C-alpha cells in the first residue's frame, strides 16, 4: 500500500518546519493569504525554507490573489506546488507554470467530480470543510461520506483533522494525502511538536 502523504500547513516559524520534516511530514504549507492568522511574508518564507532538509515539498497557499502577487512569490521564494483556496478558474491556476492543488469547499453541495473535470490539469484536489468563499482553517470536519471513492486524480483530505480523528479519516476516505493546520497547534500559527508526532502516528495507524 502506498503510504499516505502528510502536509503540515500554516507554518510560520522555521523551527516548526524543521520539526514537521523530522517527524515525517512530506510537505509544509506556507500561507500567503493576508486575512489568515497564519499569513507570512516573503522574508519569513525564505527563512523557513532555508533550514528545511532535502525532499520536503513546499506548498504556497493563495486565495483569490492578484496574479502579480503569486508571481512575486514564485520569483522570490522556491515553491514546489501552488494551492488555491478561492474561486480561481482553471485558466488562472494553470497560468503560473507550476503544479497546483485546487481546494474544494465541502460545506455545501459541491460536486467533486465536476471540480475534477474543470481542473483537469490540477495535481490533486483538496477536500476542505469550508464553504464557498471561505478560507478554511476552521478546525471543523465535513461529512467524509461525501468524499468520492474513485476520483481520477489524487485526493487530499483536510478540514478539522486532529491526532484524535485522523486515523478514522484515513481508514474511511483512503486519501492520497492528508493536510492539517489548526489540529496540531498550541496557538494559531504555532505548531506543537508532540501534536504533530501524534498526528503522524495516527496517519500510519489508519493506513495499516
């Protein structure tokens, strides 16, 4: 069985990025949405990335950002993947010559298969618990039974995941990857190493 990939999102401190990587995270997420409490600037992003070990992917999160803002980040920060959380269309998302992930707001009646068709070139779809027009990071889950079992691209489970529920989420949804932010924090934007360790252990149990 292919291991479930793990992304720790909303990293704001270099030491948290290093801790996540050492504990086994495959990717970290950096938030460039200025209304988020986990928003960071270009300088912070560069400082975090500078101390990461090899083979840890860096994902930059945006929400309805002007194209120029995304291009500035890509010009100044070594980013592996883009993650779009707003109502960005496929043309916009494909316009940066970088692999991208598209978030699907699962609080409403959105059709995941329709998103997959609209975003045929997306590297994956991230199912989050926010409603359309919201940014995510609410710490609440959605109805996991809404997650499709046979999607034609990698599915990333997000939204309200914690060390306590991620094992169940992995068993029920069988996602390609999981994405956590608030569920492993001691305060907004401050990751807790013990919670990250427990979360990763939960993922491993869930895929066994």
